[in-house]
């Protein structure tokens, strides 16, 4: 059993070097930024894994790569080796975690550039907020469409691509066989008693499949944007994220992430997940504060203040 202090184990974990349950070896968690990695970097990582680890690597559920079998003595030479290849470890602690996008950038169902958005979010929030201690970890997930592959609503802050259809029933030709009804995967489009196609906006999930599906051009694109969910938790306890009932632009999404982080840091209690914080103050109240945006005026004050402990004390 390796004889190092708990403080050193914690420090190593904070860097992305996590002790395994045998008490002797470590895994190194490599950040992929947007879930992709070039062949050049992958080859360099494979060589480092063989030289300093046991030659095994594993993909995590959040698109990082863990190199296995490192020893305490090989951590620093391994770290030097991967830094030279433009790679780095991390992804642990009470901070913004690595961004997880689906492959919407290249997927036939993707409505947004998920990987490009992830790279931007990585720079602003993973890197930019790396030294900001939060009450607990904060995970951001980016889904390209309502297919929900990476489950945005089970992240602390979920983003989902949306394509809102523009449709006026007065334009409908009343086709006996409607291509839009056939195309809609959630049965939001249906023919009414007058033979006119109607869209149930409450059932519509803005997947965009109906856009341009009409043979007579009745349905076009009204808006491409982003749906957001706040406070999802997936773990020993689960909470489905609360959907914020608007479609946002990319700039607005970035502001909503920042507002969420500031509200969480200001009012969350140490050890309290973001979703639990939202439940404690009430989802309606949180969304009210989120939309109001007053928290931005207190940004520096919030970042400089100590975190809150349960019961109102600070640390």
C-alpha cells in the first residue's frame, strides 16, 4: 500500500490523477475538450500509456480518457510527456467539469454544431472558471436535438438544439396523404376534422423533421436555437432538470450558464448539488432570478465571497 498523505491524494485527484482501489496505482483523466481527439494526440497518448502506465485506457461516460496503471513515481514524467503533446489532465473537484457534447456536429439529426459549442464553453467555463470553487461539481451537457443521446436534462446545465417550425394552417392544401404527419416522430402533427393539418405545439419538441417536409412548402424554419434545462442530477439520487420555457440564442445560453453559476455560488451550500439547491429555493424562484439577471451586478462580490455552509455559516 502506497504511503502518502490524504492531503497529497486530494491534491493529485484535483489535478486529475485518481488513486485506484488497490491503493497503489493511479489513473490519469485526460480532457478531450469536445469529445474528439486527433490521431496525432491519440498516438502520443497511447505511447505515454505504454511507457508510464500499464498500456490500458478507458473512455469515461463524460468523454474523457483515463490512462490506467500509473504509479506514484510515473505521474510527473507522464504529465510532462502529455503536456508536450498538447494534452492535460483534470475534470475533478467542486468546479465546472469538462463539457460533454453529443456528435450533433456530424450527426444527420443534429440541429446545432455541438462540438464547436463545447469548445467555446470549455474555454469560457471549464478553463475560465477553473479556479472558482463551487458548492459541488457542475456538469454541462450539449445535445444536438431532442433525440436526447447525452441526456441534457440530467446535467446540472443542459443545452439542446431546437428547430422551431413556422406554419400557418391557412396555407394547408388539405392533402389526403400528408407528408408532414408521416414525418413527425412524436405525432404532434395531425389532420383535423376539416382535413387541415394542425401542429400541437405542446407536443412538438422542435426536432425540425417537419421543416420542408410539406410538398407544397407550408412548413418552413421559424428559428434555430437552444433549449436549456437546469438542475438535472444523475447518480445515487436523480432529478430531471427543469426546462426553461424559452428558445435562446447562443449568446443568451452563455449568459444563462454564467448567471446559473453565480446564483449557485452565492446561494448554494457547500456539498449541495445544483439541482438540490434549486429544489430548496424552488424551481420557479430560481428561474425568476435566472431570467431577471440581477446577479450579474454582484458578480465580483460573489466570486470574492466565501461559500456558504448549511445553516448559514461560511467557509
